[in-house]
């Protein structure tokens, strides 16, 4: 239930949805003659759209997360396992067209493949089930078997966690598999902006994994400024940043992490 609630909440809480709801509110208030409230809604929508589309606010917010957790020092002799969090494959596209299709987070599996090839003794633990509303598609852990096999990685090296739909479930289920398989010196591979929340959850359950962020989406040196060159990209970065900051706050308030911005 909490999974569906979080999905529905985010449908309305992302910036462009808020701007639309503000315009809708302006129409309703205007219809009933509440002119001040109508004006307030119009100005709110305009402000949200301007900040989202024409400033680097989203870039700076996402960059703060990406810069927060650096890569760990590689253990001598290499890692014992490589944990990859799902969210990289286009499950619906794969279901209808076949093949292996990645989304913007595909760097997680590109980096995992590089590590797997560089450290042949390491196991690979992929955590990710079907996160769609319908539950009709193969999750990342299932697709990962074909992905790694395509590049000659032996099937016995792969451990699949196919039930999780959220980062919290990723961690809970991964903890069990790590214990069952006696794994240690585990690298955690996920998007850099997602690493603070992920590492905070692992720390909370007592797993000392080694952060290995990838999928960087900012330069690391961006500053707050006007930006009229890429409104659609700015909107996407702002949406991603707000979603991750919201997730950090929600997990902290729920007691799932020990600090708002884990390290």
C-alpha cells in the first residue's frame, strides 16, 4: 500500500504537475469569483514553471547529491561482490520489442559490467523487481541475466533479487541474500544522486557496503543561474532532484535512515 501511495503522491508532487494543479486552481477560483486566490495560483504556476524550465536550480540540487558520497577505495584483491540496484532497463519496451533496452540510468549496468570483467572472482547481486503499477513486466534482476550472459559473464556469478520495487525493499532483500551467500567487501553501484539514500539505508540495517556511484548527470561545478538553453533538460533534472530529496526526507522521517543526508 505504501508503495502505491508513494507513486500516486509523486504523480501530483512533481514540478510540472504542481504547475498544472495551480492553473486548475486558478480556473476554479476564477469561476467562483475569488480573484486574489486566482491571481495567487497563476503567479505560483508561473514561478514554478520559470524556476523549473529556465534556471539551473535542478542541476544544482542534483549536483549536491552527486557530490556528497565519493567512490570508496577499492579493496585490495578486489571486491567480493558487486551490488547493482535496479532502475536501468526499459521493462515495457523490452516486453513488446525484445532485446535489452536501457534508460538514462543504464550506466549502472555499464559500470557493473566493467567491474565484473576487471574482477573475475566477484559475484554480482542485482536487486530490482517490477516497479510498474501493473506488475506485468520483468524487473532489472531478471533482465540482468540476459545482459551479463550476452557479454560472457558466467551465470553462476549472478545472484538475482527479483521482488523489490523500492530502494527500501532493495536493501531489506539484499541483506538476506548477502548473509545467505556469505558475501563481503561488497561494492554498491547505483546512480550518484541516489547514493546518499541507498547508503543510508544500508548503514541503518548494519551493512557496511562500499559506495561506488556512477551515472553522473551534472558537471560537479554548476552554479545557480538563468538557463534558457535547455528547458526540457532543466525540467527533467529538477524533477529528478526533487524526487530524490523528497525520498531522503521521507525515509529520514520514517526512521529508515539515521540522518537526512547520509554519508
